[in-house]
């Protein structure tokens, strides 16, 4: 019988890759963690967890710690909302950007880190405005050479090709799809399949409260933090606004404030109000080097009432735990940086993801250790 038993429910971001990818990533990072920390952590084989999830164990035999890791599968839902047609992607991106630009609460959004605002618009500028600008600059010389009709077609084709190259280079196609999905979510135009899946996950997490676990963590990454809001609301409503003390919400690379500050997202605002008034522990980790999250901003900043949920926000401080050369290389790849919350580094942080999955101490003690180590 293990001395410490943990249950983790993991909800990924807007990613069509499923449990296989995340299981492999966790196993690879556990091996790196073992070499760095001198531990013997093993990640068990992946198994099905009907109806939509997968599961595996994370075990540290030396410290008698066993974690039952549940991957909450919604990648099939993501694929149904994954825009594939390039022309449809550009058209819907333009509409989504227009909606965000006119409907965001800009007095609040202007307080977001500048890099976040830049990263949000960069793929749109590259995919939509850059082709127009580049094509216009080429149109005059190409018209003189090919005539106005063929010159216009050639300028348009080159402009689009340049824009697509830039967007592909920065992994911007994923971000365009992310923006389209969240525009649809904010304006409450999503189909019922998303709500149904999140309700199923809430019931799955809620059932664990009646089981014998020393700790229960609901871990979300990226867009998963937004999807956690209806899940948390359902959990809190079922338990009169207070969740068990062994339960904690962990949001990694969160972007809740993106939807929380859309003026038309009335339903999401109501859900977030309930979550903000809940009694539960909440760890939010976001890095200003990650342009796909909104770091250091209270997820409940748009709420009408002051937040009661016990939120601790911090940066992972990768620059402290990572070799300087490696850190600089990671910073240049914004897409990969967004997944570094799930990776381990040259020096182990008390809030290292593998440590959270395998440590013999509960989350609050890990937070306290991180505070002491970083003079927070």
C-alpha cells in the first residue's frame, strides 16, 4: 500500500493530439527528472478509461508514492472544430480577430503584458494583413511586366505565399484555430458536444471526492483552463461552493482572461463569477515569455465581486532552473515554450510538473517550498 496516493485529472489545450502524445511526453520528462533528481519514477502503460478518457500510473517506489493519472480526452471534439480548409481558415480568422478587437474590454486588456497582445495579433497580421501589404507592393512592378490582370493574380499569389510561410514558421496556424474556437465559445455559438463533454468530466472528477485519495489535482493547460471554468462551476454548484481540502485546481499557461474580458461572453462571465466565489486552492503558473498565455493577470479580473478562491499565481522562473543558453533557445520558440510547463529542467523546481505528479508532499507544501526558494 503506497504511503501517499494522488489522483490527477489532466485537461489539455486546444490540441488534436490525444492521450498517446501526452503519455509519451510525461514518460520522457520522467526519465530526465530521474537523471537530474536521482529518483526512480516510472510511468505505467496507457489504458482506456471509458467512455472518453485514458489513464496511467506515475509511481515513485522509493518514496512509496503512487499517482493515478487520468487524461480527460476531448481531442476528438477538438478535431471537429479544427478548421482545415486554408481559405475558410483565413476568412474565419479575420472574423474572429474583428470580433475580439471590437468586443474585448480594452481598459482591462491594456493591462495585459505587451508581449501577450503582440503574440495574439501576430499570426493574424501575418496571415491576413501581410499578404495584402506585400501583394500591393508587388502589384505595380508586376503589372508593368505582366499586365494588370496577370500582375494582380501574381501579386496576390506571392503575397499569400509569403504570409503562409511566416505563419507556418511561427506555428501560427494552431493559434489561428485557437482564436476561431474561442471566438465561437465567447459568443456562445458552440455546439452541444463541448458542454456535454465538460459536464461528463465534472462528474468524473466529482466522483473521486468520495474515494480514498491523499490529494486530487485538476490540472489544465492552455485552452484547457478556459474549459475548466464550466467544469469547476458544476463541481462548486454540487457542493455548495466549497470543495474538499485535498482538492486543488492547477492552471498552466492559462488564458481564462481572454474570454473573461469579452463583453459578449455573458454565460462565461456567470460561470466565472461562481468559480471566483468558490472555496478551493488554485495554483496558476504562467510565464511572460509564453505569448500564448496571459501571465500574472488574475483570471477573475473581470468579475463583479472580489475573488474568494485561494489563488496563488507565479511564474515558473525557468531562467533560474534552466541553463542560460538553453533558456534563450527555448524563448525563441514560442510554440515549444507554451509546452514547457509540462517539462522538467536542469535544476528541479518545487513546482516542476513531474514533481507535482510524483512528490510525497501535497501541493500546498510544494507552493510553500517554491515561495521559500524564490523569496516570494
